[in-house]
C-alpha cells in the first residue's frame, strides 16, 4: 500500500504515460474520472486494478489458514488496513467513495463471518429448550460443562490472535460480548430447583473481563482458574 500510495506522487507523469492507453484499457462501466480534481481515468483504472490484484492475493493467502474464523480475521485485518491507507491519503481521489463503501462492507462482512464461525455453536450450548424451570439438573450441568470447555478453548486460541487496530478490535469485542453475555446471563438466571452456583465456573462479570483479552496477540489459558 505504501508503494501504491507513492505512485500518486508521480501523478502528472503517469497520466501522461497512460493517456494513450485510455481507449484500450477502459471498459464502458469504468468511471471517466475520479471524484477529486478531475483526475483522468486511466491512472484511476490502473490503481483500481492493482488494488484488485492485491485483494486477490490476500484471498489466496487466507486459504492457508485451516481455522475458518482465523481466515476471516486475516482478511478483515488486511482489508481494513487497505481502507485506512486509502482513506487517509491521496488514493481516495483515485479510487473514490464507491470503492470505499464497497471495501468497508467487505471487511465488515468478514467480521460478521468470524463471529458466526466462532460463537454460533457456543451460543447453541446456552439455549434452553422450553421452560427453564423444567430443565433437569443433568441438562444444566452438561450445558455449563460444555460451555466452559468451549469458551476456554476459544480463549486459549484467540487471545493469541491479533487485531492491531484498537477501534476495530473494540467494536468487534463489544458486539461479540453483548451477544454472548446476554445468552449466558439468561442461562444463569433461569429458574431451576437446584443449586446452580455449584456448576457455574464463570460469572457474567468474569466472562466480560476475559473476553476483553481476546484478539490481543498474547496467548493465555483459563485452565488454572478452574474451581475445585
């Protein structure tokens, strides 16, 4: 992205060099000029083409990850970085607001898929079928056990994953935490005829605190915190 941005420094020379190619490389749907300073379209076309190839390469690299959630974290991080580099530079004049909107939606989509891949199965463990009052002690015990094991595995793995942008990471964790904590609170607060505290390893406050450790790039484990 730094090299691509450097090309804008040589805008006048590149426009001169590329002007003879305009009729050859531009499709009927290509914008005739960018949105700022009426920059001729050939250079905008080439910069859009370069960024498209970059995104294609990133998508191919992402397939090396065996973990589907981590693959989407990788894509989210990199596309978000590209968007930030464009937004805060002269590249926005060449790529335009339509490009920006499309790629913002792109990294947001990867964030949503990450959340679904990570938490959908975990949330299913917290759901109660029918009336919580009629749920048996064995079912509650198994739900807590399965949730604890799943959460500890996610914590162990995803504290080592990294989302470098603080705002992006905070937005993702807040959205995730609100969803998971709400489901966990409903389970813990359901009325039943046995002592739930015996099986609850983590309070909702514990979970809220632990979830803030995710995506920080420093692997940790919750195993040592297990109640005896």
